C-alpha cells in the first residue's frame, strides 16, 4: 500500500514543484488582502477581549488556508480525471483505492502546509508575533487531513468541472466566512452559534487561535476533527471505488 | 512472456448503461503471444471491453481473467499482467517524459535500479532516448503515443491492451507505430488491439473478432474472414448507390470486368464486415 501511496504523492509533488512560483504567489494573494483590508486598514486599533485584531485574525486565516488549500486538491484531481485522464492510469495500476486516497490526501496536506507557511510569513511582516506550539501544528494537520479527504470524496462524486465550482461555492466559501475566521462567534445569537458550532472549521479556528495566543485548547475539538477526518477518508475510499463507471 | 495457454478469457461479459446494453454477452479466449484485433464501428463496445478488462469500468455480468487472475476477485494480481495504451493520451503534460515513466514504475513498486534500467531500455526501444527530459506538452502527437506505449511496457506485462493506438495520427506515423506493435508481439507479448482501421487489423492481426452492437458476430483469422465473401471484388456505381460484387477467382472477376470499365481489387476485412452486418466498420 505504501509504495502506491508514495507514487501518487510523488506525482502531485512533482507538479507542485513545477508550478511552485505561481502556486506560492496565488496562495499569498488572499491572506495578504485579508491582512491589509480587515486587519490593517480597518482594524489596526481594534481589539477583541484585549487581543489586537491582527493577532486574532492571523490564526483564523491559518485555519481558513488549511481548509481551502487542502480542499483545492479536488480541482487538480478533477482536471487529472476529466481533462488529462490521469485517473485512468491510477485505476489501471496495481494499487489499492486506499493507497490512491492516502497519496492525494497527503498532497492536500502538503499544499495546506505550504500556504500556512506563507500566511505566517506575511503575518510576521505585518508585525504579528504568536506562539506555535505542537498542538497548533497538530490542529492544522487534522484540519488539512479532514478537508483533503473531503476533497477526494467530492472529486469522485462530481461529474464535471462546473459541479466542482458549485461545491466550493456552497460548502467552502460559507464556512470560510462563518467558521470563526474573521470574528468571534460569541457575538452572534446563541441559535446561530450552535449551528456554526457544527462546522469543522469553527473547531479548527478556535483551537488554532487558542494555541497561537497561548490559551488552553479544547481537546474535544481535536477529537472531533480527527473523527470527522476519518469518516471523510472512509467516504473518499468508498467514492473512488464508485467512480468506476 | 509467451505461451499457447489462454492469457485473456472472457465469458458472458455484459455491460449495461441503464437500458442501453453496451455488451450483450461476449465470449472470447486469446492465447498467449497472439496479436488479436477487435474490429467494429464506433459505439460497438470495443473500448467498453478494454475498460472493463483494465479495471476502469465495472461489468454488469459475466467474468474475465487475465493471465489466469480473475479481474474482480484478484484485481491487483490481474492488473500486474497487463499494460494499456488508451485511445487518448493520458500523460501528465507538465511532467517530463522521464518523470511520467518513473511514476508508472513506482506504481508497480519497481526498485530504483530496475526503474532506471527499464526506462532507459524502453526509451531506446521507442527511439526516444534524447527526449527523456522533454516536457510532454512539447511533444508531437506521434511522440506522445510512443511514450504511452513505452510506459505500458515498463513493468514487463504479458498482455498489452491497445485501444485505437493510431487514432488521430497521420499515415507515416501510423505505420511506424504498427512496426513497433509487431516488434512487441514478436517478443512474446499477447496483444489485444481495438481498431476501426481495416488496414491496421489486416496488417497486424493473427485473429480478428468483428464486434457489432455489443456482440461478436465473427471470430477467425483475417484470411478466413475475407474468404467467406470471396477473393476479388468489383465496386459498381448503380442508380441505388455503390454496390460491390465478389468473386472466388480472378478469372471470374475478369470475365465480369469485360462488360465494362470497372476497377477490380482484393477483398478486404471491410467487405467481410459489411457482408455480415450490412455496415461499414468506419461508420
């Protein structure tokens, strides 16, 4: 299983290497704009519970980047599947579906880590100095694992590129704005807080922010991310098999 | 790699897409080392058969084995038996020739030394040693096709599936690919070729199956299939359209030709297919 998984992962990494400059530039655009508009121009003096808004915002951006970049693997899988037919090469190879899913998920996590390094670097340039303990990175890994697994599962379900865009618009974009990235959820009505508490990104951004600000992290958030991640990985495994027409 | 035992065995293979029956019960045995052609018009079920055998499409019924391994129960072992060249070029355009081949070797768990040796050997085999570090997107259609053939052979498969391997290529490149296919077969690999090019099947195949609307309507050597309609043909233009008359001997055809200025030609597989199905293969 491991050799198949590493072969799939290697292919994704070779492509990432070839696209590295434009990929890195693309990954820098969103956090840079968010830091400029929300953090710097609008909220330079703004504070939440004694925390500078830029310090509050950056962990949220990290959580959001780990979600969007891990999920972005679905677009690459779609291009490989519908346009270049590379998926056929994997399906005809003597590797298990689990190897394929694991390779793609690892690629999604790698992309997410790359974008997080860029986001943290930008934050540093904006004067943000936070803590980055192991639990900070563990939460990022769990969140990336969860959304990369979801990306593989959904990439197998969609029938064309247009469906893929719809999924991003309806699933990822709302979560990015409502999952505790830009504002504290305790300012919302209780009923809405309860609904948003069901989103994995809410748990990820809360845990990442707590770790980065040196506050205690709720272990249950990590357990929840891990459990949902395993469920999504199982879904991806099932969907790869169903993708045979 | 060769042998006279069955390398490909298909029994009652069916594929349904909703109400549409793409394959209606295919029975077929291909012995080791044979170059077998699957001939039929577009939509006859040729690619569907290959997609099922190579694990890309689920069968609706029946069974199939490759090199003695059932494609459903022993899928991984069955996949080790074959290489496949799809009718479309499924290479990573942003990677080099070497990188594409290397990924394939890794998917087959080949060790580093073996990978290097096989890639060098196969690149020399398809006459592309100097293109190893070229990006795929910079290659012509014919060169891309040669890379896909090299890739399919990297792990030393006993069976090679070629799905319309020369589609979209010009006549000169097509002939070059044919020579390569012959060479591969002569080294003992069983080849399963789908095509709707008559001359491709005639030039390459030792045995041919005619596939029409999901069924095999004839299965024999090219010579035997052609002999069923005759040896010589004369095409006539009549008010109702083009008609063809077939003759067992050249003398019979010559006698008929004496009545007008007709062009005489040898019977080909298109004639055999037409007489059995009422359709042309290229339709």
